[in-house]
C-alpha cells in the first residue's frame, strides 16, 4: 500500500500493522516515514524513534514535521472540549490556552497527550520554559501522560539552556520511565551540562560520569563528539587513565582525532597540577600530526598556574608567540589568576596593563573579577571598587562572581554588604546561590546565627536550591543557637537533596552540633560515615570531626571515651592537631587521670608538639583547690 493509502486509514489498527511491514525493511524510505509521521500519535512515536536511530537528519526532518500546526478537527481523538484549547494554541494565545487546560483538568476532563505536546512546544518556541515546565508537570501529576519523544527532548534542552541541569535530569528520567530510550545526543547534552557545573557540594561531576556509564552500557555507535563528552566526564571525577583509554578507543575505531581530545586530557591534568604528564601528551599530539592551538597553550598556562609554577606559565606565553599563536584574553587572565593566588597583586595588575597594551585584546568579566578577588585578599577594597568602576566604564558587565567577591569583602559590615547586594540588583545581575552563601558566611563571621536562618529562608523562598555550603552554614548556625535537633534535620534534608551532596564539611558541622548537645551516640554514628567518606576520597581522616567528638566527651568529663576516639583517629592515619592534645591533657588532669595525661604529653613531645606546661599547671592547681 502507498503512503497515501496508509494515511487514509490512520487511526485504525491496520495502519500500525502496515507500519510494521515498512519498518521491517532495513531502511524504510524517508518519504514513507514522513507521510506516516503525519498520522495518528502512536504511529508518530514509533516512526520518530525508528528514524532517530537511523539518521539524525531524518530525525530533525520529523521534528520539523511534528511541529507543523494542525487544525483540531483533523484529530478525531480530540474531544470537543479540547478544541478551544487547541484553537488558543494555534492563534498564539498561550496564556488563554494554559487557563483552558487548567479548566479542563479541574473539571475532570481527560486531555489528549497531543494537546499537551502542542502547548509545551508552543511555550518553548516563545522561550517560556518555566510555563512549559508547569504544563509538563501538571500532565505528570496524578496519572503520568506519555508524551512524544521530541517533547521530552525539547524540555531537556530548554532546561539545560536555562541553567537547570537537575530539572533536565528529572525530565530525562521521566522520559525513561515512559518506556522511551534516550539517544546518545540527549545523553551527551545532559553530561555536558553537568560537566559545566563545578561547585563544591553538588554531585554534578558524579552525575555526569554516571550518565556516561549509562550511555556506554547501551552500546550505541558513538561519534567523536560523544567520545569527547565522555573524556570530559571522566576527567571531572579524576579518572584520567579512563579518559586516556577513550582516546585509544577512538584510534581503534578509526575515529579521527583532533586537537580537542588532547586539550581535554591536558585540562584533566591541569586541574590536579599534573605537570609531569604534559610532555607525553604533547608528544602524542605531535605524533598525531597536530600542532598546539591557542586553547592548548591556555590550558598549559592553567596547568602551570595550578602547580604554582608561574615562571613556566610565563614561558608558555612566550612559546605560544614564538610558534605564531596569538595570546588572547584567557592567556592573560590565566596569568593574572596565578599571581592573585600567589598573593602577588601588583604583578597581576601589571599583567592587566600588558593586556590593555596588546592588540585586539580587551579584559573581560573574568579578568576583572579575578583582580577584584586579589584586591579583597590583599585588603585593598578601594582598589577593587576602582576596578569595578573601570570595568563598567569600559562596557564590561560585572557578573554575580564580581559582586559576590565584593560582598565577601564587606563580611563584617552588614550595611556595606547589603548595599553591594542592592547595587548588584540595580546593575541587573541576579543573585546566585553563591551570593546567599557569601552573605550567610558573613553572618557566621559576625556571630549572627539568626541572620543565617533568615537568609536561608529567603533563598529557598526565592526559588534557589541550597547546596552543601548553604546547608553546612545553616547547620552551624542552628548549633550555635542550641537547636541540635533542627541541625540534624537540616543535614538529613541535605542528604536527601537531588541537587546537593554531603561532603566532609557538612559532616564536620553536624558532628559538632551533636557533640555540643551531648548526643554522643549519634555523633559517633556520623563520625563513622565521615571517616568512610574520607577514605573513599583518599583524603586524611577528618581532624575536625574527630576533634569535635573529643571535645564533646571532654564536656561530659569522659576521659576514657575521648582517648578511645583519639586511638581510632590515630589508627586511621590521622594527624592530631594541638587543640586535640590540649583538650585531652586538660580532660585527663581534670578527671584525675594523671598517668594518662602524662602519656598524652609524652606523645606530644614525640611528635614535636611541646605541651603548654603552664596551662597544665593551672589545671592541676584548680583540681587540688577543690
């Protein structure tokens, strides 16, 4: 039967059967797929999925076909109540359409998936992602409505563009729950989105790697772009050997290598100061017949800056120029970052001057934000504000990082800090989670825990998702207020959050809160988890967490329990700090455990940590006085 004949019997079981005949061929003709795609919804889904696997081009053609407006009358499955909804969508009255959808649902009418799809696509075409997301969520609220693959895809893409990768992941999982199999392009888009989120306290790098592992398990044919995405996912979690293996896999599959794969490897080693790996990567690059690009040289600069080798970073700039590769804004900004991190503000300012004198290079927001950070570190805030004025006068718009840095500078001045926040709003720069974290940290430094609670509440009410830094500051504030039960609840909320990840700082905070409250059993339980996390991350045993437990037992005058914690810490390879020793000596003397006190003092001497003999004497005098 011809495509036209199939179209005439759409909506019947025979169309689906006929479709099976065509799809049984190795490659159904494009014209047949496109003709069938314009029929009933079930047929559209089957064809789209098959076509997207055959050809991305065909997939895009079908996507375009799918977006073509249709009259409601051409779909018998749409009831009369929905015609008004579809007409509103077709005429571009999207707010009216949303109200009509709400009315239909409240009256108990079943809304066809096609109507939902049309409204979502129309809203997205007008860059109304939040409204489209609201419509989508309402369709999944009670009995989830299975939508067309490309509707899910469009929502995932829009969420990524809106800077909401966790929302994108939620939609992605619903796509899978609907029985649809994501293609590698959808996977790679999500992986890349999470790879760009590099924040402490968020599981973005782990999620990117997990998604890459999922994609690999599907054993789909991957192109060079997908392999680069996978390499980035690997380096984001420190799996550099695995990233190098992917490069070898590309060679074995005869996938052409370009300079980008080597730049990714260099970036991975750069983040970990892996200077020793640079020569072998550069040699492998040369063996592949590739020459370093501007990105290569900039990555090398970052590598040497991270390793603290500023002279070598400077030499790399000279090498680039000698090779005929022009320096750019990122070359100079990388050098500035190195000098700022090394507390050499004047040298960083001199680089800025060099940059201004260079041809066709203008400092950007990253350049200025880094220098302003250097001013804050050096305590010359007025210079930082001058740089902000220069930045604005030069037509460079400050970003949230710029303002967050200045807000941090005014940590001890509540009026100035919030004044900078207001200036941020006037400049049209939206606050970020980091903005709230900076303000909350300033409150902690001013010993103003109630203000932390107010800011946290304001952040959540404003629609921001707190990260581990936010929760850790909140837990500390609640602990200071003596509200250990609420501190523990905050920690549990962090642990359950899909957009935040418990880290050692959070463990330190909750263990301290529980220890201060005398809840030592709970504190010891979380100490075990913290120690395991440190071990998993190849980090030292957490001295702050163990120290908090020891102080907790000291407050309860339980010397043996405190010494037992110290033994555990030592056996795990921990290195006690002076505070832990002092607390133990004082505790042992106060409880009459003089022999144990002398053992602690002896241990301190062996480690080159002389005990404060005058302090011990005073404790002894107080002991014998009573």
